[in-house]
C-alpha cells in the first residue's frame, strides 16, 4: 500500500502507521504561543517519533500533579483537555493539517488520563507510558473513529480514549501482579493505593 493512498491513518496496519512520514504543511510564519503549547514546547519538533517524545514530556507533568487530591487532578485534567483542544485547533490551522505531527499535547492529555488512578512511581510511569503508546498507536474503537474527526476535539479525544484503555490495562496489570506476586508489605508499585 502506497503512502499516497487516501486511506485514513487509523485504517492502516500498525507497523505501516509507525513508518509514515511527518504530517505537516508549510506554515506562513513563526509559531505563536498556541502552536508551542500544542507541540508541548520542543517535544513535537522531534525528528523521530514526536508522539512518543510528547508522551515522555508528559511524565514530568504527572510528577508535578502527583500530590493533588483526585477530584482536583480530574478538574486540572479537564482544564488541560480544553486548552489542548484549542491549541490543537490553532496548531492544525498553522500547519495546515488538522493532526499535524508536531501536535503532541494530545499525547500529554492521554497519558495523564492513563495515569489518573495510579500513585506516582517510576515503574508505574514506565508501565503507563508503554501501555498508553500501545493503545495510541493501535487506536482501538472508538479511538479510530475519533481519529477521523479532523479538528482539535478529534485530535485530542482519540488520545483520551487511548488513555482510558491504557488506564484499564494498567489496572488489570496491577491486579495481575498483586495476585501473582502479592504485596509483601506494600512496597511494590502495584500495591500502592492512590490517596484521596
């Protein structure tokens, strides 16, 4: 299958989507603040795997938000979602492609969704990172349908769905590790409880 085929990216096999060239047009001028928010600073300008780099850029934000009570975390996440939708819309217009490769704030929001119910630890951050990237690349329904919505809402929402799938998979992984390995005094990341 040639890359010039008019098949939406979500319909392509996963390995073919990974190797696709960057999606972006020629901007008319320098990026404004909303474009920089959408690219999550320098993360979206990575020449290799900007979505993966954008997800890595979300890990420090999760660390900063780690001590928030869950309701405050969720309200903060909702606010970031709204900012991400607006920034993605503005950046899509700037790049002349709704889901341009430099737009990675959607990965930031998706990762924060994946990690919403997990206490901070490096192993949890890594497990959530891997699971979120898997679901973001695979785009199981309805993420695949939302990926076809070519505006800021669609750009961000498909990653929110991928983050939801990753959150469920992370909870299943925690449960499986608890059953298989136990907690042994609660020192393992899969035994830690989220504080209210």
